[in-house]
């Protein structure tokens, strides 16, 4: 079994086939995935992925390049 310890399946590059790709992971030997969110949107999308797919875990934080989008509410 493979444990993918650093992925970005929330990236727009996967918008067209994200669901079919993720649903094929376990049958292809990938048991668990850690999706990394590094922006506000990435964090929100990573949380959604962890709720939708029980084999996906999330690591979330804000990359220093993304801090310009932060304010008191976010």
C-alpha cells in the first residue's frame, strides 16, 4: 500500500477528473493521501476533500506568499 504524504488534489489542474481520479486511488494501491492546503481557498478545499473521501487527510496552513489575502475575519 502507498501512502501519498504530500498532495494537492484541490488544485485546479484536477477540476475535470478529480472525482474519478480519487475514486481510482485505492484500487491502484494508494491507501491514504495527505492533501496540503496552503492558502485560504486551499484550506477550505482540503477540508471538503477530507469530508468527501475517508482516505484523505488534510494538512493545512497559510504559505507566506498567501498572507496578503488574510484579514481579521479570515
